[in-house]
């Protein structure tokens, strides 16, 4: 038996009375009993309104009581899951579906072509490289970084000649990373590992050093939950200690919440982007040919989004949505780059633009009703080709170095497994480079786009995917997925986890809600701050459409979303609990009165506003905030809340407080469970085995609470 330390005895003493209250029952038979969650009298005053926060103590992720509560909740959840007879069948099926070779889009650095590969069920994909005509060799294997494969390779950046690289490691899914510098020829480490880096790219300046960004460590709370206010851009010179790194931008003189750096491909210009929220940024450049050059302002406001995507000598190519909500490309001379001097190169259209550069060309990737259309232009803005895509879906890539003649891109849809294509820049032709090896017959499935009308008359698109010839009789297990925030566009993508639902006769529906970016900045703004309810109304209207058209009914409808999508799920299940049978709020922003108190949450205020802005903003947030909108005695859907102990993007306290409140208020017999993964974060870098466990639990929970059987396909 493992030795029990004093700390272990304390944890056991705390757990014993909590676990004594745990009782597992079948759905619909008796009301479940949950681990006891104590309430402490804590109140805040917002513009004269007192708001109780009895579970404030769960915000302390370092306390033994919080750890004991997490353990107790996981015990109850796993005991419940263990009783579902087909849970292991689902897990086995997912394991089979995911067990095929997966490749990333290749990229060239120096003499090598690099790519990621997963042989099937490896927890982390492995980075390979190969010389032209040579055999691939392993360059970095993240599976060797930690015993349980929870340390992931979050990014890697190479110097221009490819002789050096800097790669970032994330432990347990945290946004905090460490940076290792390595010679690519023999993989020897250069200098010391940089630590405490967060939300950073690496921008190499020659082989002398690189720019990176980070925050000071939080002065209050833990490193995983403490407030991180101001980003700082540093230059690290190779061979010198991190404490000697030079502050380039940020700090007391220019306090900004988000700061990032890049270099033009010719390494002439340093590009600095600075922002205080997740939308809108300032833009600066510095001419690195002149060691005494000052940082020059390109854009001095946070009102729109801008980025420098390329240059030709002093001619800058800028993507912007200034006076163009759907985006356009302009050019300007770096000597005087203010917006007044911009010249339009590619005009705004009715569709949202995402640009890329490669092979000496500009690529305009447009979203047309949530699917891709890609056009190729020369550097003078002349249209050369429209890329012929395999169908309606999502294309991404079309980037590379200026001299490259071939580029790579990926294409995917809900019924088209992710496929890598090689593209000839001159001819404008594509050929398949790597097909997917997933066990899937696309002829058995269909994916169709519909448009429905939301509460205020707005037309909203939704893509519905299902097995051909299933009866539309209102009895199909259906998952409605949404996000609706931060200008994020949900475009079609293949998923093996969704396939496990579809092959059972289930339906997967994705609604393109306001707040997203599918129709540009105006569509985004229509779902922010005092218009956030539009997002929830759009989602509710999507559910009503699916029910009205007999795809499903309330007895067979589940809703799912993560992060801002977790907020979406929490809000709509509080507003319309009778509409849904099952709810999956994942890593959700669920306490809208205090979200800005943790990590970099204050930067989300552009979308949400904060409870401290005004009485009007407080009243609006208080009304829909999921933790506060729940009412005692209401019959809520069967709910599985998911989060992770290392989520330092949306701290798990949101999910803890929501689950505790929902367990207390649940007036029906449907279960309310929370699953808290350990050594995992907001989602990035999650090992394959943890991902399979999480997905299997969700499908098992959903089928079980809908009273449906799972047909084993193994």
C-alpha cells in the first residue's frame, strides 16, 4: 500500500463525509444525491444589488477543500458512467475509428520538409523531417516529454536558414509554456530554457536571437488562475540568461493586454501587434536595417483588426477591416504607413476574407455561407486562379515561402475526411498528397445546409449531417453544436468523434450563430455585449427548427459547446430547460459577473462587457449569467459539465460553481455530473487517450439519458 502522508490524511478526512453522501441511481428513478458542497455567506454589491456567491471558495484551486471536492465529484461521475452497459463498446469503437495514420500539412525549413504524423493512437503527434528524396526521420517526439504524455509541443519556429529552432512545451495543457532552443543539424540545446512564457509566438531575427511575449507571474492567486494583465514583448539574445532579455514593447510605458511580434520574410521589418481585448489592435513596425530606428505607428487605435501579411522592399501588404467589415487588402510605403496613405489592392466583398501568402502570390480565402472559396492573385492584385475545391467544405493553408513553387493545403467537410493537397502555384492545379485512412464511407452520409429564422427575423445558416435514409420522425438522437462569439467562424470539418454518433443513426447540427465571424464584423457585433441575447435566441431557434422539421424532438436533443460555447449551453439550458434532454457545457465561461477576475479574462470584455462597466451592463450580464440564472426546483436537462484542472484560459471555478449550483437547484430527476480531467487544460495538446475517454463518456451519457440503445459495431 502506498504510504499515506499527513497531506494525504487531511485529504482523506475531508473526502470521507463528502463521499458518504454519494448515491448513484438510474435516470428517471430517484433523485440523485451528490457530494455535499458547503455554502459560505459571501455577497457582492453591484450598483445597489446584492449578489450571493456561496461557492466562492471553489475559486481557490490550491486549497485542500477544493481538491477534495474535485475528487469526490469525479468519484460520483465515474461510478455513474460505469453503470452504463455500452460505455466500453463506445470507447472501443472510438479507439477503432481513431486508429489510423494522420498527417499534418507539410512545411519547409532550410533543406528539410517537416510534418507531424500520428501512427494512430499515439497520445501526441510526432514531428518528422526529411530531405528531398530521403526517408523521414523523427525530429521531436512529444510522447517522450513526460511519462503520461501530458506535456505537449505547443509550437515550433525556425530561423530563416532553418539551422535553429525554438519550440514551446506546455505541461498539462497549460497556456504557460517553456521555450527550448535547439540546433537542427544535431539537435543540441542552445543556452538555457526560457520559462513562464504565455500567449507567444517566436519571431527570429537572423540567428542572433528572437522576440517573444509573456506576462509577469500573477501577484495574487495561483499561476493557473491569477490575473494576468499586461503582456510584454522581449528580445532574447542567444547565449544570455533570460533575466537579461530586453523589453521591446509593453510594460509601464505602453501597457497592453496582448502583444505579439512577427518579422517580414526578408527580416527587414519587425511587426508589433498590440491589443487590450480580443478584437481590434494597434499596429507598429520597426525597420531592422537601421539599428537606431524607432518603432513607427501604423494604426494607433483598437477599433479594427489589422495585420501585415507581406512586403516587397518598403511596400507593405496589410489586411484590415477598417472601413471594410468583411476585410480587404491594402498597400502602403513603410516610410509613412498611416491609413490615410493606404491604397486598396483587393477590395472588400460581401464575403469574409482571410488572406495568406506563399509562392510569391496572395491567396484570398473567402467564407461563403460558412464554406470556403479560394482565389489566387499576383502581388499587384490581379486575379489569376480560383482554386477548384473537392466540394462544399473548409480549405486552409496556401502559405509558404516566397520562392516555393508548390504549396500545401487541407480540405475537409463533415462528410469529407481531412485530406492534404499539393498545389502548383503556376498552373493552378491541385493533386492529392495524403488521403485520410479513416474507416468511413462518405456515400452513406449526407450534409446539407439550411437557413432558419431567429426570434428577431434574422436568417441564420445551419449545416445538418446524418446517415442517408434515416427517418425524420422526431426520434433521432441529435447533437446541436454552437459557439457564437469572438468573431470565430464555424466551418465544416470532419470528426471521428462525430462519426461515432452518425453511424448510430444520430444527427449532428452546427448553427452559425451571431457573435461569430461567418458574415464579418457586423455579424460579430450583433452578438456582443448588450446584444449577446441574440446568440442565445439563434441557438434556441435552431433547436426549434430541428424539432419542427422532425429531425428530432426535445426527448432526443442534446446541446454542446465549449469555452464561449460552454456559456452558450449554460445560458440556453437555463432559459429553455424543457427544450433539451441533455446538455454538455465544456470548459465554459459560466460566471459572467467575475470572469474578468482571472487569468486574461479581462480581455474578453469586448464581447461581454463587465459587471463593473455600468448598472445597465451588470443587469444584462446578471440576467443571463448561467451560474446566476438557474432557479431552484426547475427540471433541468441531464447535464455533464466538463473541465480540467490545468485550464488557465477559462478557470475551472466557472464549471465548479455552475455544477454545484445546478446540483442544488435541480428539480427533476435527470443527473447533473461534472468530470474534471487532471493534467489537462483548455483543450490544446490533450492526449489521445484522454480525448477518447471524454468523448466516450459524453456519447454514453447522452444515449443512456435518452433511453436509447447503442448498437455495437466492433
